[in-house]
């Protein structure tokens, strides 16, 4: 972790409160992980006992929290110089870097072992790989190395629904793979939209985000291209056992709207974008969160309809 030693000696110590340790686990990210993992578990063709299902989601959430703590430990130096992240527990000095590392390692071990005991070893193995991928492959390697960091690193955030499905079934299927692919393809346009109006932060921190290395014009094109590639994945998922007429209608509507937003971003003049404080980019970023939530909510609704003999193909 570059410059962390210097960082530790210049940051005034503060006593950490309970909320600081909660923030260390990245609760916003954890909420998305919990929701998509829960959907993956509930739409699977095999039902778990409610106690087993609760345990599975709990330990997947702990694994996500472990990833967040390890990421904050490693990225404390760059978090400290970015306005968006400077108030995080480690760079602000409320939690020491060593504490974050210890918590991350402890929660990693607990979550993996307990998920294996509560469900099956395949799910535990996927969780272990997800934590490793996010903490090591993305945070320690890709993030500071390549402008494709978000593209490849997005796999870490795409695994939770697959883990939920595997926790219930013990195996991977086309449905689990498509839920993974949906989040994987959604991640680049989601984060590049953010980077378009947060370029100064990434430049200051020396993170090779696409906006820094290739400029905003190239980033706008990438947002459009990845959104176009996302559409068949989303429609494909709706045509499997995950979907039905309701899910397909939701999918078509969301993706048409998302495509329009991506086109508007691509078609933007930089001077106009700066003049209106990147309103279009910010709106696209906010809608991207709703886009993902509503896709997975549709899978859940379709499964409920199917249980009453009303949904599915």
C-alpha cells in the first residue's frame, strides 16, 4: 500500500465509534450485495430452510463487509486525497489501518467457513474467490494499473447472486451465469458515468480511470458501447426460467431508457456538460442504480407469480 506509512504518521488518531466500524464494511455496497444474493437464493429452483437461507445471506454479507474493510485498508492513501472518500474511517484516522486489516481478515475467514457449514462448499469457495478477487486482483493490482480496472474488477460485484443461487442448488446454471453477466456488464457504464463528473478526484489520486487516461470523449463512447452490449444480456436473462412476460416487459422498458441515457451521454458536448454541472451524467448514474435494482426485483416478482401459477414461460 503506497505511502501508507507516511499517511499513518501524519493522521491524528481519533477514538472509533460503532458507526465507524459499520462504515468500514461499506454498508451501501453491502446492501446491494445482500439484495442480489437474496434474489439469487430465492429464485433458485431449490428452496432452503428459512434458517439456512438467513445464515447464507448473513455470511455472504459478512464476506462483502470483509472485502470492504480490506479495500479501505489498502486504499487508505488514495482515499485520503479524494473528496468523495476522505471521510472514510481509515483515511480520516478514526480507524487505524491495522484494525481494518485485522477485521477484514477475521470476517473473511468467518464468512467463508460458516457459509460452507450452513450451505455447501461450492458456495463457500465462490465467496472466498470473490473476496480474493476484490481485495487482491482489483484493489491491489488492477485499480492502480489499468483503465480497464472497472471492467475486470466488476466481476467481484457480480458474484453475489451466483453465490446465492449456488448456496441453494449446489451448482452453477445458465440463470446464475446471466445474473452474474448482467451486473458485470452494468458495472462499467455505471462507474464511468460517475467518473465523468468526478474526474478531478481520480486524477488527484493517480487512479488510471478511463476519464484520466483517455479523456471524457472516449469515456462517453465506452459508456454507450457497454450499454449496447448490456442489453442482450438483460433480455437473455428475462427469457430464461428467471423471467416471464412481466420480467420481459420490465427489462425492455429499463433497457430502452438506459440506452437513451447512454446515447445522451455519448452525444454530449463537453462545454455544455460542464456548464450544466454534468446533470445528464449524474442522472444516468442515479438511474443506473434503479436499473439494477428493478431487474432483480422483477426476477423476485416473477418467482412469486410463478409460485401462484401465474408467471414464467
